[in-house]
């Protein structure tokens, strides 16, 4: 009983690591995880290249249409490879997060003084690394295959910046989905639905050459069209501030929306456990 | 024989039940050909104005031939996914133990592949008719077109089964999808063969899907077609994939 009256020693003051310490740690984990998954990285990089190789010759005759902006279809279609990479970013990010949920990693993290922003930023780091690798690969392969960048080397750098924004935007959608599902297969099954947004855009022809009225209308309202056109402007037109502003604006807008839903999903998940 | 059919029917019923009770497994593969159809027929219709593009029924009908082949082939391939899943999680091994004639298992998965493809093709055909599919061919031509689709469906299933039974893991699904996807896209998908450029023009004649797609387009248009030649080519491919599936089954049996 005496012991009960003895003052407990003061608990040592715990210094929580700041977000700037937490985020890089989680980012490192996310990047290493991406690097260690060649089965995810290789198809995500190769599949758009295969479609590029096929479409660039399969649709080459489309360049003879009056009003087509270039005589090189590979230059025209190169932009689409970047957007396809974005779809793989949705699946990759969402699936990784769903695996974390399924494996209990998330629950264990919640026992630590982790900052929610560090968690979200860390998860997107792998997407960013993959996006950078894919952008460099597509530009290199495109140039080797005969594409040209009208805006030159600075244009290529802006393309990489826009491609990364697009990957992060799509990755944030994956993050928002991954926060809400507990099985990676459920993220996989969303693949065709996300593909719809790609198909119903100006991916294969410029909007002014799309003859079907409803399709042109849908493509006009589809933000994917503006991201494709932003990238394409650097390849074909040179420097087009309006196309670039719309491209960056749509990518950053989707990123903001995706992060908002990811944050609310994270809050719900925290509340549940 | 009765027992053989009973095994195939029982397996097919189980797979159909799990597909119908889980829309997330059934709907996305069915929607995929519709998306392709919408995107290509809607977004690329201007391609029909390219000099040298002479297909009288129109671009929607031209693209329908591709989507028909895709629906049929992937109806088979997706059943290969079910085989891989069943073997990965141990159900396939129990099926091997319980079945005296194991080729009945392939028949069971084949029944599901056929039903799956039939549903997808019906939906795609109805949508195509609504948005402007023009059929100039006779009833016999239309029957011939769907008969070709049925053979492609079986070929797709046997190929996927061969892969699934060799690897017995869901990790092998890209090995089922990607080759079929490549074969489909290395055919004249967007424009007739004479308008294809570069290396695709060089490889297209050696691709069985080129001949199937061109024959389906001729059947839709009601123009003369080399139907028997195409039937011969696709039957040869069917025979090859049959051997591939049966040897795959033997490997699965040996692995136990």
C-alpha cells in the first residue's frame, strides 16, 4: 500500500518527430516498395509503349485528314502514353494502400504519433518516382521512334513536370479509393471504369476533328482532354500558354480533389479503429 | 458420358453462380468491349474520310468487327482467370481428385466462357444496332459471323486454360491477356489493311485475327468473302490451342 502513495516518476517528455521527419521515412518506404515490384512497374511502363507503337502505325493514315495538326502520328499520340501511365498510377497507389489496409500496416501506424499529412504524402512518393521514370522513358523512346518536341529541351522539362502532376493527380484518386477499400482486387476491378475517362477524350483525334457530336461534347467536358492537349501542345505547337494552363490546372484540380477525399477517407479510417 | 457432362455442368453452375452474385467480377470485363466500341466508333469516325478508306456500311460497322472479336476472345480469356484462381486457392486440386475424366473441367469452364461471351456480344450488338451498325449481309452471313466469334471464344479459352493450368496462379493473368490483346491490335483495327503503315502492315497478314476481322467485315457488308480460308486458319489455331490446353491439364495432373 505504501507503494501506492509513492509519487510515480515523471514520464519522460516524448518528442514526436516532425512531419518533415515522418514524411521522408514513409516516402522512402513507398519508393522502395515501388522499386521492388517489377511486376507492377514493367507493365505500367511497357503497356502504354506497346499501344503507342501499334497506334502510331495503325492510325498513321489519320494524319492525312484535313486539319490534322501534324504529319507525325507518333508525335501526336505520344502524349497519350503519359495519361495511360496515370491510370496505372491510380491502380498502383490504390492497390498498395489496400494491401496496407488488408495487412494491418495502417492499424499499426495509427498506434504511432503519425501525422496524417505525412501518411498521404509518403504514399504518393512511390507514384511520383514511377511517374518520373515513365516520363523520361516515354520521351526517350518517343524521340528515338521519330517523334519531335516543338518546344525543345525546355519543353521536354515542362512535359516531365506536367506528367508528374498528372501522375500525382491520378495517384491521389487511387489514394482516395485505397482508403475506402480493404482488398486490392476491388481496386483492380475499377480499372475499366477509369479507362472510360481516357477513351472519352481527345486521345486519338483533335477535338475539332471528332465528328460524333455527343462524343465531342463529352470530350470537351472531360478534364483528361485538357491534360492530353497540354502535353500535346509542347510536342506539336511549341509554347501555348492557354493549353499549358488548362493542362496544369486540370491536373492540380484533380490532385486537390483526390487529396481531399483521401484525407476524409483517412479520417474515417482513423475514427473506425 | 452422363457423368462427364454432369461434372462439366456442375462446375459451370458453380462459376456462373459466383459470377452472377459478384457483379464486380462480371461487369467490368463485359463493359470493356463497350468502352472500346464507344471510343473507337465515336471518337475515330473521321478516319473513314481518309483517302482509300472504302467500307460502305460505315465506320461503326467497321469497328464492330474488332469489338466482336475482342468480346469473343476475352470471354474465353477471363474464364482462364477463374481456372488460375481455382488452382491457386486449392479448389482445382480437389476438382482433379474428384473427376474421373478431367477434360470435363475444361468443358465446364468453356460453358461459362461461352455464356459470358454470348451476354457481352448480345449487349454490344444491341448497342451497335442502336448507334448505327449497318448489316448488308444475309441471315446466313450473320450466322457465319457469330459462328466465327464462337470459335474465337473457344480458342481464347483454350489458350488461357493452357497458361492457367501450367502456372496455376493468378500471377499468370498478364500472360493470358497480353498476347491476346497484342494479336487483336496487330490486326487492321482502325483502318483497312492497305492503309496500315510500317511494321504492323508487315505482320498483319500473318495474324489469324486479321483474316477473321476482314471476313467479319465482309460478312457485315454482304460482299464476297474468303470464309472457308478464314475458317481453315482459325480451325488450325483452335487445334493448336486445344493441344496447348490438354498438355497444360496433364502438367497440372502431374503437379498434383
